[in-house]
């Protein structure tokens, strides 16, 4: 399966421990654990295959009150690429 970075989707085999604002992701084979910051967890929660990167960015801007002119799209794509490299996205 090819990763659709424009409509990211969580890997369904990854276990998620919700820690409030943060989360801990555990690989299916329990080989590694990955901790998400509150912002990264916010993005992760929207990686459902239905939200585009643009929609995730709009949600992030609204929730975190990101000022106009601040480019968060590159940061979102960097995070998504890191998650994909760790097989945390499907």
C-alpha cells in the first residue's frame, strides 16, 4: 500500500495510550514506543484518511490559535513523514 501523505491514515496495528493531551504509540510487535507531544497528538488524531493536510492545518490553526503568516504546513508534513518512516501511518 502506498502512503497517501495528503490524506494521512493511522496504522491500525499501532496501539495508542491516551495520556490526556499527549499519547504514547506502541508498535504492533511492541518493539518500540513513540511519545507524541500535545500538538503531534492533535495531528495524529486527525490522521483518519478523511482529513487532508489542509484540513488538519485549518483545525490546528483554529485550536491552537496560530497567527496568520505562520507556516505550519511544512511542520505538519515533516511530522507525517517521521510517523510514516516509523510505520505509524498506513
